[in-house]
């Protein structure tokens, strides 16, 4: 038996686009003599469809796509993910299902049992968990169908769940496992995923075929990495990350095993590739081509600009250099150098005239008030307004350049440097931004022939917002190497003040950092969606009260 | 037996504040010879605590509050809501629990079984559902303890659930039902709540005591309206809305019944009172006193200003009048009249100089480009920057004045008139804003002696953003009376295009409106939190993909 796995980049709600893509994959698989093709979880509608699932019309369109695929399944079986109605009145009225289509008929439907409801996931909001588990017989083979999380409770050892779907099918002695996934990327996830698939294979002693999504849906990025694991628990194949892929496998060859083919897993390269995918798909799926951003001469905007140029093409990226009276000369020079190295269009727009106009307008109100964060914010907001004006006039999307460390402690101006359609670095700590910069300089050509596009001084100078004379980030923040460690423990690992102090961090520092994180929830609430590359990014995956008074 | 219900305004994560409030209520109940006092759901930590629940430290602090209340329960039973650890390793590691404390000991703990996971609710994200149901015996009475949603599946007729917790206790023949709730307000909710409590009482033939929260947690507003319903299914008492209240009831009197005491339920008054609560608590819980907003002469900012003055006191509200060259003279006059009528501080800050500075700065880039929405947005963003500058300098919170109709169709400028810490009218359709204006003019005194603070012409003139010459909302939007009906059906009732056309709305209008709603998700993603007064507000209760391509 020949089994095709299709790792596709779906688009939420784009039924026609998703269907055409799947039909083309079916045709390709047919030409390669596949007996069966397997797509990802909820592939007809894309993942996550969120509250679109509450609309009858949306479910009707999902059904229509399944019908079209059923018609296309004359001589090849098609396994597709789709929401289906729960026929009984008790429980949620949808299932997250895998439909096995063959010869114009539905050979079987398996519902998902384990519904992730944590981090970015809300599946129990929509779906009823499966209670029945039965293999599907196709051309003499018994297939254990499963959906994503269903394989993540091996031997019932995951405390979140009380049932192990594949255990329930073991009496029927299945020949292999098919898994339809929509498993989002984070830079630690690919290894975990392989370990989980291997654990399943070891438990049941049969091969597993695992089809994931690739591509980004706003903040959530899918890395692909679809898997075939042989009964010897070796990775027979791992598909490439961040690209569409269709491959056909011979079941007997997979059975034999003895092959190990993993993709390389370098953290910085993974983050880099994920961010390119995130930028590309945000623009592509919204129907935009051109990006704009502000270039300060600092490292965050430099890294964002290089990523944008790589993702969209240098011709599609425009930058504004917007110095104020507090900008150092070297900042403007560093920004200019970067723009030249990338070969991107730039405009030099000093903000002094606008800043002066605001100062004059508020002269009476601000009489005898000292210069403070207000004037710093006015500068940032003038820049935001200039960027948005260019964006509005010429159809660019503004890229936000805030990094995760700043976003965590609220070191940014709402409606100023926090503007943007999508946050490129909002899930990348400052210390990781340096790693990205080094990686970009190693892997990106400069049109000027410079060793790398990002000037050395952007990387080496002490970080500064340059919103008042002589300002440095270190005036108001702990050193980034310490700050980032505290933030990682608090945000990714959910360690509280007691645990952080026990780890050796200084108590006053811990209190200060946690307080900064918590009192700035109101800013993050209005931030751009953040391309998620870690196991805990800001946004839907981290839900915090705004008026909360806790560690604040 | 004398039973006290405490309807309190908790503050998420403010353990010390919540505990002191509860201890004071215990003391008051004790003085009124109560045998038992009942607080709301998750009262130790406030509702919804969201991802704070993932921190061990947070749960430890909840436990500490329960310990303190246990100590205070020497001669009075205390029933309190708190998260408790699930002692077994299988399933989520928390329960949403009601602890029955008496004489320094825990007499019983009831877990919540029905975990709302829809709209603004995420309870299955954190909690394991209860499986055991047992009454608590106290002073010879058997008490059926239940938490909020547990009573919302009367006779198992709610399709969301498959168990009816109170049914499970009927074998023990309980004497009365205690329910600890955190049931958020919407203008239709109070009647529904009463009907549900009555349905339970009818089913079991015993009285029910129902304690709700009052007060707002950012966007989510609790209206109180705690209930006592007699076995005759009459409302023995309904506590007032939107205020703290402690009352002690004699069980025998409640048993006898024959009393019906409902609060009046006028939609516009309810919305009005909810918005005042929302404003007051957003400021109070963040530790702020003063509000600022822009006054355009239009009805939305007028209504917001009056609400702010009522919620915070006229002395705490400051407004900016920021006319452009496109503002009509009557707009400035209407704004001035309103400020005078309310007796609030105002500043007149024409935006022309800043606008001209932006125009000049972008002259080269915008060469030969026609005036379009870009220039409109610059005006809105200059205003946003002025408001935020005042807010930053003097410690105001900026109130957003966008209404629900505008927010739905994206008729507003991101980082411009969409700025603000909290959106006051973002869940109030334009047609409802008019109803609020009329209500405010009837119920609010003007310091100038005018008939009502809002000038007649702000109410009667055709709505306009005044961002280009002669502009009217009706140039780009359908009439609000039609638009709002389509939006209500789409947003609140989740009706799709087919259903809307079947209702008699014109097909091209339906498509146009739904498209406007869907393509503007990116703006709402960055909007201020919206005070929720309807059954479906923008924010956590409505989760939509941004790059989705559906009805768009």
C-alpha cells in the first residue's frame, strides 16, 4: 500500500483555496500511484477557525468541501480533517473529525477525543470529545485514525487527560496509525513531537504516519515536519519545515524501517525560518505585498528589516529614518548603512517639526511641567503617525519591531513604537535578537558587499531608545542577560516569586520585574499580534487580567 | 436558621483586599445573628483570574485566604469560593470549589461540575469538572452546595452538558440550595437568571439562595442581583444591581414565601448603570481618579463625557476640543455647551498646526497624491497623540468613545480615535447610544440649568466624523437603524448571510456589512477593552481569526 502525506499551507475560511490545493494534491498523489492521501486536522477550513465555528454557514461550507473531496475519491482514499455536527442533542454540537473517503463514499469517521484547551488552544469551546474508537478497514489493512492531541497521552501519562484513544483501538489490532495534526511551531517543539510519535510507535509496535500543517495563520505558525516512523521507532522520514510538501511512502518499506532521516534543528535557524514564514503569510493571506517600518539604527529594527527583506523581497520593503534632536549621529548612519546594505528604499523624515508643533500646542497646559516620559512618548507617537500615514497612502503593512523583553516590561509607547499590523520580534527576547542578528549577518548577502547587512555598531552599542539626552535601556531596566532569564522563568515556565528567589535571583529584582510585567498588561492588550516562536508567547496563549492586583 | 448572602465587589488577585472585605462582611453577619454567610464564586481571588491560576503562588495565596476565613468561622459558617488542587494526578490539576467552613474546620467542599467554556468563559482551560455530589449537613439542615453554571442545566435540557449536579443530590433530600455565582451582566441577563433559579426551585421544591458578584473587572461587569427564591418559586428577594449588599434571611420566612421583590429591569437604565460601574471600577481598581477624552460635538463623545462625569465626578473629567479645518462651527459650540453644562474642565486645541507639520514633512513622499483616508487618519492620530500627552503628563486615563456599530464595521482610526484605556460605548450600538443620550438628558442635572447636559443638536444632527469637507457617516455606511439590525443578528445571534437574507435584509447590503465586520478584525485586535453590556461584546467573548478569508 502506498500512502501519501500532504503537508499544506491552509488559509482559515478560504474554502475554495483550501479545496483547490487539496484537489491538486490528490491528483499528484494519484499520479504517484498512492492508495491513500492524508491531509491535516481541520484542513477544509484551516486552523484555528475560532468562533467562525459558531456559524451554520461555516459548517455548511466545510461539509461542501468534504462532499467535493468525496467525489474526487474514486480511485484513491482521501483522509481529511473537518468539523462535523454532533447528531445527538447532548454535549457540544460539533466534533473535530477525520473523514475517510473512498470511492465516493464515507468509509469511516473518527472524532477527536483529546481537546487541547490551554495556551493558544480553545477546542473544548467548540467540540465534544469522542467516545467511540474504531479502526477503518481499507484494502485489507486496519487503520487507526487519530487527530493531533489524541496521540499526546501515551499510556495515559498526561495528567490533562483520562483516556488514551489509541489504547481503545488495540483490541482490533490495527496495522498502522494515521494522525492528522495542526501542531503549532515553537523552537522546542519538533524534538518533542518526534519523541511523542516514537513513544506511540514503541507502545503499539506499528508504523505511524503523521501529517501536519505548514504556514502561518496570523500569530500561529505551523512548521510542518510531518513524520513517518517505522516500527523500529526510527524516523523513516521527516518532511522539511516551513514549506508545503507531498510525499508518497510504501507501507512495506516503512514496515521494514532501518532508515533515519531527521531535519536539522538549530534554534536560531528555526526561529529565523518561522519568522520569515510568519511575515510572508501575514502579508500573503491578507493580500498585501509591501512592508514599511521605522529604522532607528538599533538592533531590533535592523533585524526586523532584514527579515522583512528576506521574506518579501527588498523591493517590497520601505523604511523611514525618523531622527529627533536626541538621536545620535551614529544611529542615523547605522540605519543608512543597513538600508544601503539591503538595497531597500528609505526616507529621512526628521520629527522635530511635528514634535515642536505638539510642544507649542500644549505650551499652556504643560506650563512649568518638567520634561518626562510624556515628551518621550510624543516622539514615539509622531513616528507612529508618520509610518501609518505612509502605510495608508501606499498600501504597506507596518511591521512592529518591539522585542519580547520590552513587550514584557512595558518598555515601549502605546500608539507609538507599539504600532504595527504584526509584531515580528514580540516573542524573541533581546538576548535572542542578538543571536538572530549574528545569524542574519552570516546568512544574508549585502548588495554593497559588506560582510553582513547589519552594521557592527548596531549590534555592539548599548541599547537605547534615544528619547532623551544620553538615555540607555540600562537606566531603567536590569541587564538583558539577567532580565531575560527572569522573564523566561516567569513567562514560559510560570515560576512565581518564591521559586525565582529559590533559583538564586535577587528578591528585589524579581519583585521589580514581575511588577513591571503585570502592570503593563494594558499595553499588551492593545499590541499587534505576535509571531509565536516560543512555548509561551504574548497574545491568545497568555490570558491575564488587566485590572488584576497581583504581584504588582 | 439565618442565612446571610454577601454580594461583594472583589478585585482579581487582591487577596488582602478581598479577605478584609469578606472578614468585615462576616462580622456584620455575625452581628445580625446569621448562622451562615455565603460569598460568590472564586471570591478569594476574584473572577475571572485567568492564567494567574497557572501559578502555584496564586493558588497558595488562595489557600491562605481560606485558612484565614476558617479561623474566622468560630461561631458562624462561611461558604467561600476558591480554586483547590485536584489531589489525583489524572485530569486538570484544579477544581473550582465552594468550601464550607465552620468552627475552624472544613465541613465540606463541593467542586463545580459544569464549566462554562464559551463567550468570555474559559473554565475548562483550568478546571477539572466535579464528579462527586454530596449535601452538607449543618445545624440539622442538609444543604445542596452548587457553583454558578451548575444550576444552568435544569433537567439536563442544556445541550452543552450531560450532567445535572443538583439532580445527583436529590436522594439525600436537601433542605435548601446555596449557589455561589460570578455571573456577568448583560442587559438581558437578569430576567434569564431569575427564570433559571425559579426553574430549579420548581424542580426540587426547596428554597434557593444565590450569591453573585457585583462590580467590574476591566471589561466584565457583574450586576449583583443576588436572589432568594421561595419554594413557591416567587422571588423572596432580589438584591440591588451594581452595588455591594449584605442581607440576612430567615430560612423559615423564606420557606413560607408569599413575597415577591424584584428589581426593575429597564434596558437603558441597566446599560447606563453598568457603564458607570465599569468606568468607576476600571479607574478604582487601577488606582486612577481622573479621566480625559476628546469632545467632538458628536453624540458618542457627549454620552461618554456625561457617563464619565457621573461615574468619577465632574472635577475628575477633563476634555479636549480639537477642531480641524473640517470641523463645523456648530460642533465646537456643541462641545463647549456640553462642557459648560457638565461643569468639566476643557481645553481648546486646534489641530491645524500639527496637521500642517505632518503635511509638510510628507510633502515629497505624497507628491501628486490625492487627499484620501490617509489625511483623515492623520487628523485622528494627532488628536490621539494630544490626548495621550495630557494623559501621560497629568495621570488621566483616556476614555475611548467609539460605539459598537463603528467598531463592528471598522469606522475608526487605529491609534487615533481608537485610542483609550477602556472603551465605554464599544458594546453599545449607535441606535442605543441615542437611547442613552435621551436617558442621560432626563436624569442628569446641568450646572448651567439647561434641560439636560447634551445639546439637542448633538443628538439631532446627522452623524459625521468631520475629517473631510461635508463628510457624513451615511456616505460610507448604511443607515444606522438598518446597520444595527444586521450587526445584531450577525454578532449577537450568529446568523450567517443565508439566514440574514431570509430575514428580509437586502443581499448586497448583507454581504457588504459582513465583509466590513470581518476585514476589520485587525483593528479590533488592537482596540481598548470594551465594557461588556450585551450578550456578545467585542473582546475575549468573540474570538475571530485575523487573516481569515471568510465572508470577506
